């Protein structure tokens, strides 16, 4: 009886450790090859995925207007150009918020 209980506890503890080690990261597993100009216009922001933990490939993750997420290879030329465009858009938005020019017509 003791052996059965000990064996059961050992199996449960091994399962617990195995399940606790699984990381459910939000990682890209593959890249989109190209993105048309009309689709690029809908890219609102991006973030970079580094190779660590459960993420096996480096990627740039674009978030589109309606919340869709696309992963791209950071070594591609069009990806670097698009990230620069997004950075410029965000800088313009911040500049407008800091220096509002209001015209009053009376």
C-alpha cells in the first residue's frame, strides 16, 4: 500500500513539474514573406521578438488597425523601411500633442 501511494505521489509531482515548465509565450513561429503597400498602410505599431525562452526566431511583430498581428523577418529590407515609417508617424503624433496649434476665428 505504501509503495502504491509513494508511486502515485511521484507520478503526480513529475506531471506537475512538466506542466509548470511549459511557457505559453506569444511568439512568432513563421514569417510573412511580403506585405503589399495597401497592407503596410494599416500597420499601426510594431514590437521586436528576441530569441529567448520559447521564442525560437527573431521577428518584428506588426499590429494592424483591426488588431491583426503579422510577423516578419527583421533582416528584410521592407521590414526595416516599414518600422522607420511607423516611428516617423508616432513621432509626428507626439509632436502634435505637445505643440497644439489652434486657430481661433472670431
